[in-house]
């Protein structure tokens, strides 16, 4: 149950962060014609093309550099050394999930925005509506079904993500994926059956909801 709670908490937190960033990037790409923003949107989707292990190994030096820099600043202020800040923390896991699965959220939101006519933007601008209220008061409510579907896809992927969780998790922090991996690596497959079934059930419920939404 503790591993189930950890899995749900991390997956929900990462899903919220991914969706927020996806909305911000998608709105920026819709309202701006500058090539750097469009390039940033394309680069944001590269994380999904990387294997989880490769992504984490590339992320570890960056996390370690930040920890060393932060500790040097703390020592320079005359305070005791803090130790690890991002490495081996929940922040590191959520960061890895965000980089890994941002492409899913961004692709879904951009596809949803493409179905909304540009005439909506022109009409809002004609009536004196700035871009920020246009994005969050007009476009965002129209994207609720798309965002809900993207949230389910991201949540399920985060729930079963193993390499990032295994390498970046804090001490004594177990998720269903890491617990199942531990039992399987020892050959105790029957001991990991409960965790495996919980992963299936926790991922199946959102898919049932998504299926009903698509039928509507």
C-alpha cells in the first residue's frame, strides 16, 4: 500500500507538471510566430525518443552540478553544508518524468488547439481580449477533453516508469515498479504478483475512463 501511494503521488504530480508545461508551450506556439519558440516546442518532444536509462544517466551530472553549486553558496554564506538537494529526491524523479513524457502532453494539446479555428483568436482580439485571457478563459476550457485524455496517457506511463525511478529515487522510497523489479531480480516472481496486479488495475481504471470519453 505504501508503494501504491508513492506511485500514485509521483505519477499525479508529474502529470500535473507535464500538462501545465504542455499548455504553456502550446499556447506560446499558437500566439507567436518566432522561430525560437517553435524550435523550443520541437526540442521539448525529444525526451520521449530517449530510453529512460540514457535520460537518467545524462541527468545525473546536471543534478550533481546543481547540488555542488548550491552547497558552495551555502558554505560561502557561513552555513553548514546541506548535502544532496536534487539528487536522490522526489524533485529529480518528477523532473525526469517531465522530460520523458512532455512530448505526449504537448502533442495532444497541440492537436486539440489545431481543431479550434483561428477565427476564435481573431474575434477575441477584435473585442479587445489580450492573449492571456484568451488562452486561459476561452481556449483552455475548450481543451478539457483533450487535456483529460493526455492526463490519462501521461499518468499511466509515469506509473510504470522504472529506470528513472530506480536510479533517482530517495532512500527507502519504493514504487510499484521498483518493488516488482526487486522481486523479479531475485527470482521471487510470486512475491511481486501483488505489485504487478496493482500496476495493471491502477493503469486500467484511467483507460476505462478514456474509453468512455472517446465513446461520448
